C-alpha cells in the first residue's frame, strides 16, 4: 500500500493561521495543485479534508481522473482558536516572542481556545488507521493540511506530538508513506514533488 499526501495550495488571503476556517484556494493555489499532480494520476482512491481548500481540488482531480473521492472529517486542520484568520505579524504585535514560544513548546503555549495537540493527533491518527484498514493494497491520495500531514508523519516516525512543528510542509508539497507486510510504515518522500 502506498499513501501520498498533498497539502492544499495557497488559500485566498495568503499566509495566515487558518486552522478550521474554510477559505477556498486562490488562483495561485489552484495552479500550485495542478502543477503538483501534472503526471498521470497513479491513485485509486482520494481522501480529503472536508474544508474547501482541500475538498474542492480533491473533487476536481477525482472528476478529471475518474477516481472516487471520500471526505474524512478527522483530517480537518488543527484548531488554532484565537489565532485563526490572523497573520504572524498580527500575532507578534503585542508579544514578539509569541510564535517562538509556540514553536518551541506548542503544548504549553497553544493559542487561547486552540485544540490540544494530543487531541488533534488522536483524531488524525484514528482517521489514518481507518484509511489503512479500508484501503489495503491500494495507492491512496490524501488531500489535507500541514498539521494533518505532520501528525501522520510524526505517528509513522514515532515522534512526540510536541515536535510536530519541526516538520516543514509547503503548499502543494507531497509526502509518501509505503506500507509493506512485515515491517513498519516507511516514509519515502517528504515535502517534495513526485
């Protein structure tokens, strides 16, 4: 079984902490996504976050390539609470160290009203486990968010949840996990292109 992950392209409004806000892809975001999958699609199933910046592309790709698309609510992005919709500059106006504190220790310095990383990781990994059980021996594409890709990658690698933000995941970047009988899942590509 091979599972590819692609992070959504740039949403309308550019870089900001969106979390579970449902901003659609910008024109640039659509271009990024189509460029990332320019080769013939190897996938047999597409699974997507229900947020439009992922779902709309997943459905368009599925229609273009005649691939079934399934929504997975557990693959929504990490909830950023009070940070949602705000830029890094806005967040650092009253506390220039706010983001450094968060990236250094996201468990102790999560945004007010933000989802706990342990809860987020459990939610995403439960969705991941279901993908593995329901699509054995298939080549699957998951269209999701940076946080979701980080959580699954961390799970595969056995990383602690407080290290999630040590993994870079760019817009329209692809990661790949290969699952073979008799060995643990193997990360064979991260934050790259096919």
